């Protein structure tokens, strides 16, 4: 409904390295350039201390937007075990030095694409009392489980920026979107304004997970992203005006 308002929190989500595995990846582990909505719900659930596999249900009605330039990437070789190592002996003798001929550990080296120094601005509105609790935890840097940037080994830092409100704009609004834009909500590129702007835009189509069931069944959506986080001229039925720190910006939630 036009004019609908929501409370929002704005915070930085950054780390030294990040990796969000692409659904279509096989042997070479490609990463999404920005965190999918499902990954962000998992991170928020970790901060709140929600049990595993419950954030996708408890936070399903969350509104989350992501801003930030696409990070540089590099390829890293990771050692993935195929078979578990040999079982330990049930009896341990004094002076035992281990097996002379242990079973070989079957392993392989696979390439994994890592995001280098990813830094995103997250704008979120959570359902019910989760929003107030999450805002308090981010403001005071109190999280139940340590946040990570995709993989649990890649610890992330969360820094409070501000809180404010979001207002839904009228349908077919001509906007300059400053976030990753979901195309499932009647959003399209305004080609005329793109040409007239004079600044070349690197707008990339992207398909990422949007929701996941407790049984780990994912549903995907189409998105648009500008590589350098420049505003994208769009026509949308789902644009929101964000008012924080005496500044307005327009975003489209994931």
C-alpha cells in the first residue's frame, strides 16, 4: 500500500574474505558478488541466537536491502576430504607412535572463489519484536553467535550506522535505486534515463536464492546490480524511500 512505513536499521557488514556459494556451481566453487537474502537471514538469526534452520521461518517477512560495490575476487585452493581418516585404535599403549602404515586420506584440491574485503551496507526491517532486539544488539555490539561472511571460518564485523524509517513509493515510480534491485516486483530498467545520464553504468543481471524452506529447498529471484554501486534508473512498483541521518535514499528490498 502506497505510503506504508516501516522502521529500519542501517549497518555495515564487512569482513576480510567472503564466499556465498552459487547454486549452479559444481567443482569450481563460484561465489555470488553480494550476499543473497537467505544468507542475510541466517546471519541475522545468528545475531539473535535463533536455532539452526529457523530464521527462514521466523524472519520470512523481513525486508532487507543491500548496498555496496562488487568486491574484487581471487581464487583459493581448498583441501576437501572425500573419505574420513582411519579410525583410532580402541587400546592405547604407552610409547605408541601411531600406525606404521595408516590408510591414505583421500583428498582433492578444488578452486574456490573468495570475495576480497567485502563491505556492504545493509538496510533491514524485521518482523515483530525481532527488530527492536536486533537493533539493540547491533547498536551495542552484542551478538549471540559470531556473524560470518558466508562461510563460518570467515568472521564478519557488524557496525551500527543509524535507524530510521522506510516509506513505500507509488506504483510505476521513476527512481534512482541505490541498492541491489529485485526484478520480481514489477521493476524494469528505464532505458531512456540510462542513456541520458552521461555516466556509463555496469548493470549486471543476477539470479540468487530468495527463500528457503526448513527442508533446504531454495526458491530464486532475478536481480539487478550496479558494479560500482552507482544509482540505477528504474521504474518500479516496489521502491522504498529510506530516511536516515537526515538523508534520503531509494532502495528495493531483496
